[in-house]
C-alpha cells in the first residue's frame, strides 16, 4: 500500500491505548495498513456494536485488554513490546463516576509516562484529548491529565530522547461510532427506532476521524525526528499543539495553536459534506453486509491517503 507515511511507520513498534474505541480504532486500522507493528492496550469495547469487533481489528496486531491503572500489566506490556511510538487517548465518557474518571485520565496518563520512562524505548508520545467535550467533569479531568503530562515531561523527559506532545482534536464523525453520546450514533438510534430526531450538536464543528488520524501520524513523525526539542508543553516553552476547526466552511482548516505565536495550519482534506457522505457510506455498507466493515474501512483509508490537502 503506497501512502505518504508508509516509509516512516513500516515495522515501527506502535502502542495505542484506547484501540477498542472509535478514534483509536481508526488510527490502528491506518497503522496496520502502513505496515506498523501495533499493540493495542485498552478495556474491552464498551458498546455491543463497536468498530473494533465490526472490523475484526485484532487481526494482525497484539491486543491487550487491561486498565491503564493496572500498573503491573502496563509495565509488562511495555517491557515485552518495547514501543518506539505511543498514542494515548484520554477517556471521554459523558457519564462516569468522577473518581474513576479522574483516576483513569490522570493516573493512567502518569502510569504510562512512568513506564515509558523506565523502559526507555519510546521516541515519541502523543496524548490525545477532545477540545469539544461538553461535559464539564470530563473536560476538567482532561485538563488535569494534560497538566500532569506537562509536569512529568518537564521533570523526567527533558534530558531524554523522548518527545511528548498533547493534541486537542475537534469532535469527530465516521463509520463505526456506536457510542452513547455522539451525533451520528444518536441519529442512527432515532432512525432505527422511529423516534423524533433532535439535533443538539453543532454540526459545523465536526471533522472526519481520518483527519485526526492524519494529524496524529504527521505530528508523531515530526516529534520522532526532533525528540524533546519538539515536545509540546505550555509550561516549559514548547508548542502547545491544539488541533481545532476554525470555521464552518467546506475547507475548514485545522490550526496548531502555539502559546507564544501561531503555529502551522493543517487544512482538512474532506469538506464537511464529504465527511458526512463517507460516514453514511460506511454505515450503509455495514447495514447491507456487516462483514464488509474492514473492506470499507480499508478502502476509505486508501482513498483518503490519495487526497490532496487543500
């Protein structure tokens, strides 16, 4: 498969937490197609229908079902797999016990950082959050985890070869999202049940999940090359990378926001209308033939990789 990232990611050892979720699942799917050696670390899927099971994502990868707070399991996984690259997603559940949510996002992040420090194998670590979270508790836990990440990186990774970055993504759409609170899952449930559809989401602030995957892949490649010099931290003068949609037009750009000056602009390859079309196509194909989920996912990744960045 010829792709812009293939030369870099082929045979790289990549650990992805949250691989049983929506965003993490698409990222893993792309990494597998790039020829990366992928290890996923996450709790089992949280919904009966999910992207992980629909695409049989665990084929051709290592999949570990465990909690990031399970320190021994996490330590053994990193020691055995020796990841060169780590993608870690914060938990974004809208309804969750507050203590559980904070301990997962804050201590889970610290556990991962500490085990990466002790193992010493990671060259780049990307921590992914959601800039559009509406739940105040979830948003606060993300902020606390981010500050913990910055403090840990300043204390322990400044003299290492490991680069650390925090990325805030917009709310994403795409095939395979069967969560409880997303726009697309809500629409699907209403269409299936015949209930009235009430739109309470700002549709203009949506992007296809592959836009986020591309940004993470590109940032990680840059971070791998630059090491700690390219680390993203508000606290010690690096770049605070915040990926967000700026305007609701058909080619809404993503911007990397620097705490001192504006960073580069990434422009979405798909317009909002195209992102919706791709999402609808994925679900239509799945409803016709559930076994088509991986084929549709692979085809969309390959098609997306060929698109010019506008």
